[in-house]
C-alpha cells in the first residue's frame, strides 16, 4: 500500500523501491534501493515518457480519505540504483526514521485537534449539576466541564499534547545537532539519543492519539458519533497512525530489541543521564520535589527492568517479544514525565503569567498522579515474563 502512490497534484512521482539485482544474495542482505519515477527524466531534468509504473487499485479506507492509498505495479519499470548494491534496507531506514517521527507528530496533531474541539464542546454543553452543587446557578444546568470524569478525559488530552510537543521538539533539536554540529562526538550522541527516542515518539504518541480521540468523541456523546460534527473523523484518522510506517509492535521491537539490546543501550544511557542531571540539578528545589522524586525513582527502576528483561532474553528470545510493547509504554510514560518536570521548572523560572504557571503545574500534577502510575502495571507485566503468553499450545486457542 503506497500513500499517494498515484495522484494528479505533482508533475512527477518518484518511488523509492526495494528490489533485488540478478546476482543478489538471499535474504535482507541482497536488497538494493532504486529510484523508480512515474515519468522518465532526461539528463537535463526535463520530464519525458511514461515509465511502466501503474496504479493497480485505490483502496477504500476507514480514514485518511483525502489521501490516495494505492496498490502499485512496477512490472517492466526502469529504476536507478541508489547507493551501493545490496545496501538498500539500510538506506531505507534513514527515510523510515524521518517518516516515523512524522507519523508521531501526526498522532500528536490529532490529539491537539481533538482536545480543542472537545474542550469547546465541554464548555458549552449543559447537562446536570455538579455533584458538589451548582457552579452556574443562573443557567438551567452546568456545563459538562464541571464533571470529574469529563475533566479526566480533557486533562488526559491536554497533558499528553503538551508533553508530546516538548518530546518532538527535543527530537527535532537532536536531529539538527546530528546534521549540523561541528563536534563529531556531539553528533554521535545526538544520533544515538534520537534513534532511541524515535520509536517512543511514533509508538507512544500514536497509541495515545487513539485513546485521546476516543475520549474526545466520548465527551461529545451522541454528537461525537454523528459524522457532521467531525469528531468521528479524528478517531478514524488516528487508527492508521499505529499501523503505517511500522506498527506499534514493530516500534516496540525496534526499541527494545535493536535500540536497547543490539546497540548496548547507548541511547537509553544518554537519556537516563539527562534525567539524572535534571534530578540532581533540582534536588534541593522544594516546589519541584513532587515531580523530581518520583521521576528519579522511575529512572532507576527503568535501568533495573531493562537489565531484568535482558537477562531473561539470554535464555529465551521470546522474552523480548513478550516484553516489547509493555516496555515501549513504560519507557514512553517516563519520557513524558521527564518533559513535564522540565516544563514546570522552565515555567517557574520564566516570566510568564501566574495563570500560565498554575496551569502548567496543575497539568503536570495530573500527569504524575493519574497517568504516570500506568508504569506500575507495565512494570508488573514486564516482570511476569513470557510464560503466560507462550505456554498455551496453538491448537488450544479455540
């Protein structure tokens, strides 16, 4: 399935295709990358005759209907090799990392859009009275924003959106350093940390976009289920984000199996050092203690759990597959906690209004008390190991 594989918006379409040369080795080591244009291009850059690239069908999808998702046929097409022979998969990963970060940002954008719409609705929709007594006695009922669980759903969206923005901005900064720093060691550190964070950006933010668009639709109630209100479109559009450019499960395996274990945890170590430096810097900061203390504790636990899974995987590789998704969520929630603690520290030190600082602290407190405890459930699952997942024989599934 190729997103935008065929369309009329551009003069030409250039496909990056993985294929084998006639003498290629078997397996992934024999894959090369080729540029395959829709129209052949002359040496002077002019667009020439049509290449043998054709759209076999346009898929009918659950969401993202403004995008043409195509089955593409390349029989007899001319392609031009990119890079050395048999190194195509490595080259593709360079593009995939950027695409995965972009999809994480897509999920983040859906969270923000869903939040803005559900917040506006919650302020206007009148229903019941607050359990503690009327908050707007002059109205026939209170707006639903006064109700505790509506606030939970709104605050979840707000907390994820704001910390998620800091996460992707941090990732973008690392990307700039990797590309433009004149210090080779600094470039290497940035590449390692960014490589570690990309599956978290993609995996966590897209999964949370599904939760947050679900919550936003729930706030709108019956109106959320009606197409003309627009909220159901966000929920449908969010669903693809956990699938394309590598499913959540692939992101989790990439994070734990490759970025942590195959690469000796270089990126994780750098990020844990960043957390430790922040916690030490603010160890005596009483107003930040409610964030610094639990963050430091979880960072130490993160190392312990990683080592536990690694030891178990030495004797049973299934342990990595069994742990991967829980590890991604566990890591992701701690990552957002770090960026929330940093956000409060920055707000306290800045010159913004008292209301701005109050909102940052209150939202961070909600995150630490209501969302971050999810790490406890994921830690329990991680410590349980693979047995309960792998022991049931296939024929007994039903």
